[in-house]
C-alpha cells in the first residue's frame, strides 16, 4: 500500500512538468487575441490540438508547427451568413477575405440534403444553408426542382419556360400546402432557418407569408428575409421590413433581416431604430449590411418590374451588366430581361450615409451577400482560375477586408465591437438552432479552431467595380485557419485541403 501511495506521489510531482511539455499541433504566438464573448483583448498565445483550441495562455507553449503572429490581430474566423457564391472559385475568393464559414441563409437551398451532399469534402470553409422558400415555390408552382443549388441558378432559367409563376403568381391553397411540406422536410434535413426572399415574389399574399412564420415557431426554426419593396416611395422598403418585424414579434420567432440599407434605402436610420426598439422589448432580430453603395441581383427580378425607376430613384444608366461591364440602356435592359433573366447586374442605389449607419452600428452584422463570381458567359469558374477572372459585385471578394479598413479608420467602435460584428454576433444568434455554433465565433479553450489573423495596418478589400478587378483578393489576411487546418498561411493558399464542415441544425 505504502509503495502504491509513493508511486502516486512521485507521479503527481511530475505532472506540472508533463503539462508544461505538452506539444500542440499548431501554436499561434504573440497575436493580439480578440474574443468578444470573454472580453479578451491581449497579446496571448493559442494552442490548437486537432480541430479545437486547447489553450489560450500567456505562458510559453510549444507546437509541432508555430506561427509567429506578432503585429497581427487574431479574431474568431469570420462567419458569412449570406454567401450566394457556393461554387469552389467564389468560396476560394471568400477565404482571402478572412471567412471561415460561408453559408447562404437568404436564398437558401432545396432539397437541403442534396445541398449538403454536394458540399461534403470539397469545401475550403464551413458551409450551410437555410430552407429555401423560393425554391419551395418553384417546385410547387412551376414544378421546377432547383436540385439543392443555392440562388436557384439553373432553375431560374428553366422556370422562364413555365412563366416564372413562383415569382409573379399568388399560390393556390393546394400549392401553399405543398410549399409547407417542402419547408418542413428541409427543416428536418438540417436547414438553418427558413429563407423567405419575398422581395423576389412581392405579390405573395400575407397569409402565404404569415403561415411560414407559424411553421418556424412550430418547428423551432426561425426566419431570414429579403423583404418586399425595394423602394423609397410607398409601399416603401421599411414597410416591407415591418411585415417581418411584426411576424417575428407576433409568433416569437427570431429573424435575420438581410441587407437593411438595400431595401430601406433613405429610410435606413428609421429601420435600424425600429429594430433596436423591438430588440429592447425582447424581439430577437439580427440585421445585416455590406460596405458598398451598389447592389446586385439577376436581371429578371421582380424588383425591376414596371415602375422601378420611380420606386428606386434609379435609371437605366445606374445598371451594369456583369458579364460585359456595359452600362445598360432601355434597349439592352429589355433584351437581357427577356433573353437572359438569370444573368447578374449591378445597381447603384444606396447612399453613403445610409450604408455607414448600418455598417458601423455595433449590433448590425457584416455579411457579403456575395453573388457567385462568373465568367463572360455567366458560368462558374474552376477552382484554380486566377483572381480577377471572376466577374461580379466586388462584395463577393472584398466585404470583410473593406469593412475592417473602414471601421478601424473610423475609430468609433472598439476592436471588440468591430470583431463581434464579423463572427460572434452571428454565432450567438444561431446557437439556439445550430449546436456547433456554441463553439464557433469565439477564441476560448474547447472552441473550434476557426481563426482569422489579419494585419490591422494593411487589411483592406481590393476588389472593385471595373472589369478585371471584381474578384481581386482582399489584403492583410495573413493566416486563415478552418477547423484547425491552415487554409491560408502567410498570405498563401495551401495545397488543396478542404477542411470545411457541414453547419446545420443536426451538428
Ligand atoms: Zn437579398
């Protein structure tokens, strides 16, 4: 017995030195580590084992691989809740903007299981989708299956042949029942929230929308929305947002309100005030914005139906056709709307003060709303295609870099607040629905090692509106780590590793 006790005593004496000698898979040394949840903002070391952060400490620690991160900010990997570009090339460009999770919670996908299958093992970053209400309408009203493709890319073209009933018609009672069934199935398959982009089918009647809020409540899900009425005149964009704020409060369902300035336009301050006030009364509304003045969509959209100039204050000369970079005229506008309704365009419609009031609001999250970057024929590019080849809105490539430069130079937010808007607020909003979100958006022992290390002096977005610059990578993101694996090391993309994992209500 005595011998046994002695052994234990001797063993415990060695324990401190054993833990000191522990070697981590990856160690990040000397970064300014910012963790909005714990309030940490200090020069600290991070030890990573496998997919998770094992330790955050000021002690000297050892790793099989060590990153010297002096002068860099280490932030929780950026979580983009609004990334339509789910193809390999767009995803790659997004990584250079510091994003470790890229999900499409606006347009969403259907069938949800098909979406997840297509992304498994081939994704640089974590991926996820909402259940697409628009795709459910396509299926029920046009009998067109979008095959799990976000933004319904090829399905939009097919639906042109059936008259795009999903976009322009009011669903019949039988169709509404079918839409409900598709949505409930998508939730069961792990879809994150229900993506209701009613701005693209503004004729949908109020019952058709309210019943989706009731399904969200019943199925313990939530709503995400691109609201009706991109307009300064009545019915205004704010009126469209009120529809969803009311539904969220009436049925007690959380709400992700996409790109507030895009729809609220000159009334953005009013919209944000309403959201703040609703949240103060217990609503759970998360508003998002991107740091650009132009928007982007597909040319066949209902947003550009009769009277759009009067509603939005834009004219043909404010629209750019993505594939050629040409400014549209009445003639080319009508031609493309008829012949290429799924082709992307840009529009200048947001005023700087409105963009800034949202982007610098401490509770409004940053999201790219990045459209898929395409070639001159409107097709997706291969993974290895060069930066600059991809055509589209620069927000696909530069949202987070552009935001960081703007917010750091502006100086009205603390670094904690700046960083909270890129990952933590997103994770906090999603964690009641998505188990793994309790362990993302943070830098703490036990959380996933999704990390973005950037140089606060140089970080910026470089993508622009001119052809050839749309998909240029952001600068200043020195290291991007996804589930413990370096995807970008010293500014360089690592050889084809795809550590991205499924983010869903099942994981
Ligand atoms: Zn949208």
